[in-house]
C-alpha cells in the first residue's frame, strides 16, 4: 500500500461512505480472499481515488486461447501465446467446437479467454455464465466480447470501392467464401460505398460454399453470367492466390483484361506466402498481436466502459492489376 505525499486515508470514513465494515476495508488492503469481487472493486476504487494505492498479492494469471480449424487465426493466436508465456502468463488451449464441456471447465479457472476461433455471441455468453469475472478478447472478427481486435474492414472495403470506381469500373464480381470469417463486414461496406459512388453500378456476388473450390465457382460464374465483369474483387488474399495459381493459367484469355483487387496482409514466410502481385488492401497481422498483448497486460476496467473494438490500420497498395476502364471498352456481351 502506498500513500501520496502529505496524504492520509481514514479507513473508518471509507467504510462509512461505502456502507461496509472497517474490517472489510482492512481485508481488501491485506489481500484477503474472503471478499466479494464487487466489494473489493468498490473499496480499491475508493482508496485509489483518495490517494491510497492497494496492490493485490502477485499470482500467475491464466489465459485460455480458444482455437478452431482456421489456419490463419491458429497461426497468429499461437504467436500471441508464445509472447505472453514469455511474460510469465499461464497459457492454456482449447477448441470449444470439439469439446464444449472441457472449454467451459477451463474458462471457469482462467482470468481471460482469447478467441481465435470465430466465436458467435452464444459461446461468449456461455463463457461469461461459466465465470462471471472472465475477460474476453476476440481476434479478427466482430463479436460481443469485451475487446474485439480486427483490421479496419469497413475502411478497407471503402478503399477498394474508391480504387475501382476511380478507374472506371462499374461492373464488378465479388468473390465471397463461406469459410472466410470477416466476409460479411467487408462485403457490406464494399456494396454500400460502390452504390454511393455509382448508384447504377452492377455487383455480382460469386459465392463459394464450404466444400467447393475457388476455381470451380469462378468457372461456373463466368460461364453463366450474361455480361462479363471488368473487375474481380477478392475479400481475402487466400482466394486471390488460388485464382492466380489455378484459374488464371486455365483461362488466360478470359483473365487477360480483367482487373483484380484483393483484401490482404503482407507475406509471412513462416505462415503462407501469397505469391501474386495484385493491387490489394493491406493490413498487418502483428498490429493485431501488439494490441492484443496490450489489452491483456493492461486490462481495462470493463465495468466502467462499454466493450472496446480496436481496428488496426489498412492501406491501398497499387501494383498495376487494376487497369483504367472506360465503360464499353471491355464490357463484352456474351
């Protein structure tokens, strides 16, 4: 316990003001375990406000990392685990989809759960019911967690629409895969911005369902559309890579005059090299890890704040794959 210079705190007055016994105040100051969390919170807050700082006994904080079968999120989630383990945190791993009961049991014994598993609101609520004091963080996708960390998907999609519109494209095919967790946020923002810039634009949604191949759904789309688009926008770089590796070599004439844009992160040689040279909306995965580490090591007072959503920076990188287009020049009627 510390006091500010020339400061003093009357514990009896603190107890009277909070409507509790003075012994409860002393138990909080001494780090006793038999104090309700909400009472401890009120006492510490009041003592800190009056200049008397209370330090709780040190103990190892337990973090639970929840994963799923998602290569990108698993890779970066495990990088975060390594960082925090090196800082002295106890790091555990789970997969709520494979063993729901074990997940909840682990939540009940941990201080924080980090979701690298594309959680829905139900699983976050279940975690809170299992542990009233649990602190929840979600990586990459929007959620009702205490802290959500993601690239600025809305701004990125707006930059994509601005770029295509500035180059004269008014008929755009957008690839959207069910297994891509952030597709909806990016897709909605892209639609909104394109329709704002050009209310008469045409946007074709190319849906890839689970179990389908990127090359297969693109081939089906191009064979069935009544009018060829002038640009193709991928909501994630993984699918742009498959286009480059599989579809483009098979249909070179079809792709020759097609402008291509993707939402992506820079190459990571330890994870997955995206070996193409398309214009892209770029974000940095390490930005997400840095912010996640900050929010774990500097836990905010969630009882005083609304849930936090931190969006990391995105930028447009131009490589020349989006070509200027004048309406009618490449608008080929099939």
